[in-house]
């Protein structure tokens, strides 16, 4: 070990304390409570009874689960391909170009809108009598109009477009932070050696983005697995639950049907899924820390 | 080099236009003349009445208390969570504590929870502790939810601070608090600034926690007020709903316009 271990004294714990108090009271306790509720038949009014794994078994046997998991998978892959790769591409192409701040701002502007505002906007674009279809008719392309939000899987793809529009700016900014921390001398040296933009990216910039990449991919994975706002506003998970994601299932069970026990079981399932995926995605970034 | 720059600009301009188009639709429809409006979201010009629509929206949605509350939640919530998170990140990166991985996952791990899952237990515990419908209660929730990502972001940025700086400071006999305030805090300012902006925006746009944990007008955050008073599918005309959303998004938009310059400048100075 290269570093001498400083005494893990009281003052070290003091640095953790201020972060731990709000995190534990707001998040750790409710998560524990949800675990407990997932093994009960809680419906809010009467005292919950312990029913073992009944909720989990019922959830796994639901015929719609397969469609829901497929949606979650589509969202996850699409998020990695679209906002993440596109955002990285934009961040790299923008860097060093005249007016880069203006370009970055343009991509970032949708991010400042609330989820409801984004959902409302795109709902009005994609609904059957929405802007997109009327615009197609206006141009004379009647054949291309369709009920975007009423059929699977095009409803999920429509929502992915909306979410990409809203989320790419964040990725651009995060990668810009990473790209700008690449030492200018290194870039100059590589340029003098005759490296083109492509080689410069893969050989100089990409390795330097290691830590920020973990941030971006880690957040993107977690956020896509628990996609909620846009689906809730644009389709409500329908029609016939075809565009539902796990977070929507959980919300519907808990807050529309008042089946808290079942909702909690879905929540626990989703949490384990997110934790598992994130752990594998982040493992490398964390291991490297220890060789520091 | 010249040809390369041209290609970059062409690509970026086209993509930017694609990105701006939905915003153009938003503004065009928000500020359309209410008399010429015929229920359909449109790409064509239907009059331009920004002041009139903003005035109607402001009164219909009673935006003033919500804006005041949001300033409180946003500034304190994002500010405190970023500072708390940077302490914890510093401890993990520089102090080399025992159980480093455990500390990391305890603080970051809860960030993987779907937030809707917190609503019911929080509602119950808030009702029983008297935190329900209080400013400080909701602020605590925002800090708790905002700390993990701010922690993750600042930790990863602090990892890129050269270790020699830390070793040199230790040799000079600087204590932990000095190492934090003289080295790690100033050097990670760009990342902390970015974390502040993201968490401020998240808190500013929060809908569900506000709806679930508050009820009175002067406590309730902006987006929750907006959703109950305007009602997405109520009788309020679409331009007024869009105008209200436009006003509600202005503070974060301005913050990003200023903030982007700040943290990009901060990075230049650092490199």
C-alpha cells in the first residue's frame, strides 16, 4: 500500500457524520420499512399481516411482467446508446470550438424544465391528433401518420426520444468537465506528433475520462432502470400496461390500488436490480481507487 | 484543421436546431394570443402576447409563495447537501478510512432507490413526528436525497487530484481540516459547482415529495403548487399552463447560463 494509513480517528467520522444523518433519516429508514411491508398484506388502513413471499410470487407470475422487463431493458440500452454516447460525442466535438459555451447551453436548456413540462410538451407532439401527425398531413405524408402513443413498441420509442432530448445536456456537461481536466500539454504534444481527432480521442481523452465515465454510466443506468416521470405523464404505462416500467408498476400498485404490500415488493425487486447492475458497472471504478 | 472546424460547426448547428425546435414550440404556444388559440398545439404563429399570458398565469397559479419557498429549498438544500457530501468524499479519498467500500456504498447505495418508494414511509413518519407540512422537514428530505449523487460526483473528481499534494501537505504537518479547506475544497470547486447546479435543479423541479409531504400554500414547493392549481387537464387554456411552466423554469435557466461560465472558467484556472 502506497499511502500511510492515517489514524481513523474521531475526526474522520466527523467528516462522514453530516452526510450520514440526512441520508439515514430520509432514505435508509424508509428503505427498511419498505422491505418490511413487502412481506405483508398492507393496504394502509388495517394492521398489516405477515404473509411471507406471497407478494413476490404473485408479482413473478404476473403475465405482464415480461413486457415490463422488456421495456426496462429497452430503456436501459437506449439510454446508454442515446444520451450517453451522443452526449460524449457532442462534448468532444464541442470542446475547443468557437462558441462552445453557446452550443452546450442549447443542449442543456431542456434539462432545466420539470419532468411534467417535458412530458406535456412531447405528449402534445406525439398524441394521435398531435403536432407530429398534423404536420405530416400538412406536408401531404398522410401515410406516415400513426397513433404514436397507442401502440407497442413505438410508444416506448417516442418516450425515449423525449427523454433523450431532456437528458443529453447533463451528459454533455459532465463529460465536458472530464475533457477539460485533460492536461493541455498532453493534447498539444499529441497534436505535434500528428494525431488526428479520432486518435486524439481514443488514445488521450478516453483514458482520462475513467472517473467521470463511471459517474455518467452509473447515473444513467440507475435512472433508466427506474424511469418514471415521462412514462407517467405521456402514457401512464398504457395502453393495457404495454409501456409500463417497473417504477410505474410500483407506483400504480401502491398509490392507485393502495396495495402497499405488493407495491413494496415491486420496489424491493427494482432496488435489487438497480443495485446489482450498478455494482457491476461501478466495480472497476471503485477497485481502481484502492490502488491509489 | 480548417476543414475539420467547418464540419464540426455544420454538425453542431444542425443538431442544435433539432434541440431548439421543441423549445421554439413551447415558447410559441405559451405566448400565443388567447383569442386566436384553437385548442391545438401548433407550429404556426398565432399571435405574440408574452406579457399578457405571463400576467394571467401568475395570477391564476399564485406563483409568488411557491417561488419564495423554492428559493429556500433550492439554495439551502443544494448548498448544504453539496458541502456535507464533499466532507464525506474528502474523508473517503484522502483520509483512507477503514471500511472504505462500506462507507461508499452506505452513502451512495441509497441513491439507487426509486424515489417513489420513499413516499409512503416518509409520509407516515412525518405525520407521527410533526415534520409533516414544515419547511425544515421538506428541506431534510431534499438534503437526504441530494447528498448521494453530490457525494459520488465530488468523490470522483477528488480522485483526480494528484496524491502528491496530499502527501506534501501531510509532511508540512497540516491537519485534516486544513487539507480539506486549502487543497481539496478549492480544487474540486468546479465539480462541487456542477453538483450544486444539478441538485438545485432537481429540488426546484421536484413534484412528488412536495405533493406528498406538504399541504399549505406557503410551505408547498412551486411545481406541486403548479400541478394542483393549474391542473394539467383542467379548464385552464394550454398557453397559460405553458406560460406558468415557462416562469417556473426561468430561475434554473438563468442559473445554468451563469453557472456554466463559472465552472468552465474554474476548470481553466485549475488546469
